[in-house]
C-alpha cells in the first residue's frame, strides 16, 4: 500500500471538465507554443508534421486535450481533420479512430470518464519505442536530441545546461519546472509540478495576469545553491521501482488504440 501511495497522483482530477468548451481549435497551435509542457508540445508537433500519432501518443495527448477543455465534438473534428491529411481516409477514421475518442470521453464501452495522465504515470509507464512521440522528453529522450529540441525552442544555453544537469540527476519534473521558468521568464514558478494539465493551467493563469510573477530578490542565491535547495525540498526524482499507479482506470482502453 505504501509503495502504491508513493507513486500515485493525488492532485486535482483533470477529468472534471471545468473549462469545457473554452478551448478553440484555431488557437491550439498558439497554445502549444505558449502553454503546453514539452511532452505535449512534442506530441502536437509530431501530429502536425506526420498527420498521425500511434496509440500511445493518441492516448496521452487526447486525454490532455480533454483535460484542458476540448469537447468531444471538437476532439472528433481535430483528430479527423489531421488524420485525413495523411494516410487515413474519412471512412476509416469514422469506423475506427472515432470510437476510441468517444471512449475517452466516456461515451462508449464502460462509460468511464478517463483521467489525463500525470507526470508520474508518463515517466514510469509505457516507454516510447521507435516511431513513438509519447512519454516524457526529459526521461525518454537522448540528451543530445533533447538539447537540440530545446535549442530549436530558443531556450538559452545556460538554461539548457541547467535542464540537462537535472535530467542527468534523474530530476525529470524539476527539469520541466525549469523549462516552465525559462519559457515564461520567471525565477520561481511558485508550485510543485506533477501534472501536464497543471502546467497548462498555471501557464494560462500566469499569461492572463491571474498569478503574481515571482522574481529573485536583489541579492539572489547562486544557481548552485538554488539547485541544491530545490533538490532537497522537492521529491520529483524518479523512483527506481515500477509504476503501481491505478492502471485499472485505463482497463480496456488500450484495445481501442492498438491500431496504428
């Protein structure tokens, strides 16, 4: 029981659609650049580039989009419009992929309202293989490829060095927090990051002026002191044991996403 609790996500339930319908499809590209965590930004770019995502990516990204407020109707339109640009025709989409999307929203099968994946679940379960784009980039990407990706997103060299140092120490969520700081130009994000949808919500709150920006005091501690302090107070490093989070919440869902 204690082992299970140490790996379980106990934060807000992002399956509850408080913001339902507040996301516009035409704004998703801009939102992905401004407010998506790196894992979801990576999935969005792969979908736009390839007009397809394999089942692991569709699960991770689809539930995230649901959590930020995409309605079922919007989701069907979003995925269909992208997939038919590739090798999937409209009829195949309607007969196969559409069912899995409705299943995500609790409209098929057991009518379960599936929950967006937490950071811990993404880090510890279903690692990506060749051709996949899901997972945590800080956990699953080659450091050199991660460096190139961060450079392409205009992260400054000193920031990239700090992120890679955290990744080397297996502090993947702290690396994501540092990415948030660098992309939002804040010195202290003011929260402990443990969910992609939390990242999005906090980003939107900050960009809309709903949260005070925390800057360093006039005589800030050194970067090394701050890094040591963060590591000692934040338990975001990856545990070595396998994930025991309640995977039963996704029972039966894999079957509907197995078609590539």
